[in-house]
C-alpha cells in the first residue's frame, strides 16, 4: 500500500483556525516535523486543505 510522508514546511500561525486544526489532526506539531500516513482519500483531502503549509512525498512500502 502506498504511504504519504507529510512534512510541515510553513507555520500555520496567522491562518484560519480550521487550517490549524487540520495540521494538528495530521499529527504535525513543529516546523519541519514529518509523519507517515496511509494514502487514503480522507488524508488526501486534509493535505489538499493545507497544501500551502506542507510538503508531500509518496512512499512505496
């Protein structure tokens, strides 16, 4: 199954509360922190919402 490596590259400070909440729900806490999530539509939607704050890489596992 494909996985996504999601890295927080820009601070959510100054953005709407729902975007801050999305970053938190993805599991990203500090700048340049990364998480690995399954490539499912729910995660893709969350990433799309904060695409200006994160960097996404596809990983084969």
